[in-house]
């Protein structure tokens, strides 16, 4: 009977650098999100990626380097896209675009919400400082400025507190994903394209109608 040969661990052949690097990042995302940084060894990540553990040092220098690369690989492009959305001074759809970008990103990366819960929200979370400094504080500041700009343009009611409005906006976008174990069972939450599009449209309308003049 023919069997499928198992993938052998070892140094990647020439030309496969990006493939092996992405395998390690994917394995790291899954394991760190499930069990946390301290509970996972480099050997476990390498085994999940089906490569030699030495490849982690080869590509990332250390376990910490792998962890930081994993975060940067996802969050840095998101920050850049959010910056572009929130900096569009003449874009009347900037608020809608924020919901679409943020919620589609969370839906496309199901490992992110449990990672945020475990490494940011939980007491002693290793990722909290990085997340606040590199992502939350930047995005929150830009979002508050965007709301002030929308108020000046007459698209958001003038008596709305910009900071609290930004907090409400992020809460609406993030909660269904962070609370997925509950929202999936109680409200039928899914990350399939059709459901996600309906959720984003609903969230936009609830927020925009609530803050409109």
C-alpha cells in the first residue's frame, strides 16, 4: 500500500527560505495563541513546522526573536493600513473603512483574539507593553483624531466625547472576536465571509447611526 512520506526536518534547500520562515511563523502563531509564550519551547515550534530546531536560530536568532517576528508579521501591516485609513483627511468613509479593515483582519487571523486575551488582557501578559506601545496607543490616538475631524466636518455629533467614542468603536469591532468561545455558542458568531460581511455592515450602521448629528 502506498503511503505519503512524512516531511523530514532539516536545513531548508536553496530557494525555500521564505517557505520555511512562514512555516515557523504559522506554527508559532498557533502554539503561542493556544498555550502562551512561556509554555512553548522552540523544539515544539520546530516540530509543528516540521523543520530542524536550529532553523529558529537561523532565521530569528532566538525564541524571543521568533515571537517578535510573529507579532510584527501581522501587526505591522495592520498598523500601516490603519494609519492610511485614519489619515485620509478627505475620506468621508474613513470610519466605515476602519470597521472593515479591523474586523476583516481579525476574521482572517483567528489566532489573534486568543493571543490578545492570553498575552495582553490577562494579568502579567507578556505582550501587553508591546501591544500598547506599538499598536493600541498609536491606533487609539489616530482614531480619536479621526473622530474629532469627523465632528468638525459635521458627520459626528458635536457633544460626543472623542475618546469615549473611540473606545466604543474599538469595543464594537473587537468584542465578538475576543469573546468567540461565548459569541459562537450564544449568538452563532462565525468568521465565514457572508456572516462576517453582515456583522461588519450591522456594526457600522449601529455605530454611525448612534453618533450621527
